[in-house]
């Protein structure tokens, strides 16, 4: 079923060309789209026309036409006037609406196929059979982008993204839930990872916002070579979106290939995480340190454990930094100047961040 807005836009355009008023009704005689207010008065006549065997008929000051979808009556079209011009326009309008129905069904079938493909709801043989029927190439490079907008849903987010890719029939824009928008993009031979980021930036620019809590998060998986692997790229994009919110919260665009160790931590069960923190820090949590200590730790990691550069950026004497690191070693048993201890501490900080994020979701 076409939306009332599509029907209204269609008949508005036809009236603008021909100056003939039109109305589209359902099979119960209820107006769905109209260019003249008196259309409601023809509801009874439309119901009588539906029950007749005629495909077109003149009743009163209007000409009635039946609009079919695969031999099933879908709409009743009214053209105001009884002359040849109104009749011809009515036939043109019927043809236009029937063409829209066919196009909508084809898009719906392709959209439905992509949704089931992403969710792994299709058998392997069904994937290739349905792709062939829908004229979708099976052996081309594709990548999945996942778009999450944080603003109030106004119903236009999906259409905004479609407007970016809508003219490219080899790309698919859909949604498997009310939260996320999915773009399955076909890649050309020369496209590199840098090009994927540019595409993500183009999508992000559709949702500009000065508020960091708004705008959009964009995540994308790795490129796959066959249609059966598209669901893997989707799962990677989904993981990238979740992991990005935990460990890369300042970034609005995140690729699966960027996740690093965060990808492993994200898959750990919470009981194991709690055990790890308890064993390493003897019941304490590394985020319980004061702000000065945490700032020192983070800056030390940012500068790849370089004491001189860290002290310079913190505007403190080198000996002061050494004193802080010695103090931290006494309280935790970990010397951040030793690579193995630094890795342990860094992982612990990430595990704590992951635990806190998961706890907020549970609440």
C-alpha cells in the first residue's frame, strides 16, 4: 500500500499539469488523497462502482477508474469532469499509480531480502535464489554502515540517508528496528578504507549538531566479497557502535578495524571482569584514585610511557612525576614504567569502563 503522501504528491503534480481535479479513494469510498474538497460526497458512488464489473464509469460530474495491483482492486480514482480530457488524465493517473505500486513492491521485496540477509534469516540456497530473482549481484564488494541518531525521532532520518544513496540502485538503505539505520554499500574496485571513512562523514553531515549528545554515531564493518557475508559486516558494525560508545566516546565515527583490545574486553562476561579487578587490585578499583593520579596515568599512557614528555605536558618536574609513579606502585604493586605492568593497568582501566557501561544498561 502506497502512503497517502505519495498519492497526494502524485495527483498534485498531475493537477498542476492538466488543471483537472483528482481524488484517490480506498475500496470503502474513503478519500486517501484529493485535490478538491467535494470528493467526500462521492464516497457512496465509489462503493457502488467497486461492486460493478466496469473498470471505468461516469457518475455525476466525475469519471471513476479502478486501480489494480496484480488483478486485485487497490484504489478507486476520480477525475473531475466528463469530457475526453478528464478521461485521458484519469487513465494516465491510473497508469502512474500502478507503476508506483510495482516500484514500491519491488523496493519492498529488495528491502525485505536485505533485512533477512542481515539478520541471518535465510538459508544459503535461498540467498542466491532470491538475489537472482531480485537482480542483485552476489559477488561484489560490500560494506555495512550503521547509523544511530540521538535526536528525537521525527520520521525523516531514514529518508535523509536514502536521499544520499537513493539514486544508486546498487546500494541499500533500510532499518531492522526503530533505533538504527543500515546502509549496505557496494564498493568500487579502487575504494580503500579511507574512502569508507569519507562515506561515514557524508552520512554524519546529514545530522549536524553543536550538542555532543545529539548528532549521529556512525559505525562500519569490514568489506566482504560475497553477499552471504554481508551479515558479518553488519555484526561487525553493530559491535563497533557498541564498543565505540564505551572506549571511544569522543568519536562519532568508528570502524570495526579500530576497536583493538576493546573488542576483546567487550566480549568478556561481567563476573570474569570483576574477578580480574579483584585479583589485580586486591578489591580496589583503578578508578578510585584521585583526579590528579588519574590525569597523570592517562597522560603517561598517551605519551607511550615517556617520562620526560609526560612531565613536560603536565607542567611538572620530572622528579614529581617519578614520585607519583612510585606512589602508585606502592599502592597497586604495578610499576607503569614497566611495559607489562602498564599493559595490565591499561586493560584494568578499560575493563572498569566496560563494567560501568554495562551496569548503566542494566538499570
